[in-house]
C-alpha cells in the first residue's frame, strides 16, 4: 500500500487540475491519495468525479494558521484536516475569511512590487488563478513570466521570501481555534511539516503540547522539507504523545520539484486516521 496524504491541485497553488491529480496519483502507483488544497474544499467533487478505479481518495485540506507565542510575533503553521464535514457552518465561514485574507494580502504584495517597477498586475494574477485560492506561487509564476526571476524557487528565495521587504503576512487562524474547528466538524487535525525550518520559524514542544490539549490528533513526520533528524524527533514525539504519524509528498505539480508519492504514510497509521474521522468519508471502490 502506498499512501500520500498531502497534495495540492490548481484549485489552490498546485498546477494539476483535481482530475489530473488523481490520474497522476494512480499512474504513480499510489493506492491512496488525499487532496489537501489550501483553505478550500473546491477540488473534492472534481477529484471524486475523476477518481480512477482502485484509487482511494481522502478528502482533506491544509488550513493556514498561526501560533501565538508570548513575547514574539506569530509563527505561521499549517494544519492538515481530513474527513471533516465541509458544510459545518463555523468552519466553512472561517475558510471564506482565510480566502479573502489571501486576496487582500496578495494584492498588497503585488501592488508594492508593481510600485517599484516590477511588471506584474494583480488583476491578471487573479484572472489566471481561475477562481482558485491565490498564494505566493501565483505571484512567483507571474514574476517568472515577466522575466524578473528565472524560476519559482528563485522568486521564493528573493522577492517573495518571508524576510523580503515586499512580504506581507496574512491574518491566519489561531491554530488552537483551527484544531477545535476541525474537530467540531468531525475531522482529524494533523500538524503539517511542523519542523520545516526552511520555511521560517518553527514552534517548540510546548506549542505542540498545547495543540494536543486543543484536540490535535496527528503529526506529519515524513515530509520532503524535514531532515532525517527532524523526522526521528517527530516520530519519537508522536509515539510519546500517542499521535497518528503521517507521511506525504506535499505535491504541487510543476510549482515544486517534489514528485507525488515522494514520502508516504504507514497503512496502520492511515487506518487510525480513517477511524478518527466522522465528518466525511474516504472514497473507494
Ligand atoms: P502562501 O500560502 O501564499 O504564503 O505561500 C506559501 C506556499 O508556497 C506554500 O504552499 C508552499 O508550499 C509554497 N512554496 C513555498 N516555497 C516554495 C518554492 N520554493 N517553490 C514553490 N512553492 C513554494
Ligand atoms: Fe502550497
Ligand atoms: Fe504547508
Ligand atoms: Zn501543502
């Protein structure tokens, strides 16, 4: 069994349509794939309609969150959510707020870049997203097409880096509230790439303990941005706290170089995750 529990389609910042993504998953020999677009469930129905026989499709999402540590600025964290009820009103309302926040923040970044002469236009970037959830990868692609940088990676390493003067933060959900919302909607909250220092500051064990007290059920251990030491550390932490351990590629199509299935989840951990979710069902033959 090959199980990849974290992928993005073109309804957020991946490049495969949801239909193409499930085909890519099957072609790569996966038995299970979770669709976890940023802050939206818009891809679920499209992926379901296109699900090839033999592939199990896990409905999911990656929620943009922040951890508020005393005495420092908030730390950006991502929360994976599986098997939740997409119609739970408070959770659905929070997703709408997050998407609006992404639009106003994207516009601030692009307006500041354009004011300094970088030839990119916010309205064109929004139009290119075709109603999807806009993120920095969309801005990065526009910068590549305008010839400002030579790759998406280059854009992230320079103009779009979190330490760049053009970077703007988003008012993401307090992660403790996010965890409670996912649980209220019958879902399974899993802390995504929790020690990936390449993405910026990361939280400590005290924060993870607070997240567990709020209802966190799992840690993403195997992830391309985690070093072997970080994986070993998270594995021990998850075992000690009795948490589910997942592994995933965080596939983004051609926006990143990682292939689908690059990291995978142990079948027993997948079964534990399935057993914990009550808000929606995985789709299988
Ligand atoms: P945002 O959510 O708008 O802050 O943008 C962050 C998103 O960009 C995350 O989903 C990352 O997966 C993605 N990302 C981060 N670094 C890179 C990179 N070097 N190339 C492509 N995508 C990236
Ligand atoms: Fe992303
Ligand atoms: Fe993430
Ligand atoms: Zn992701």
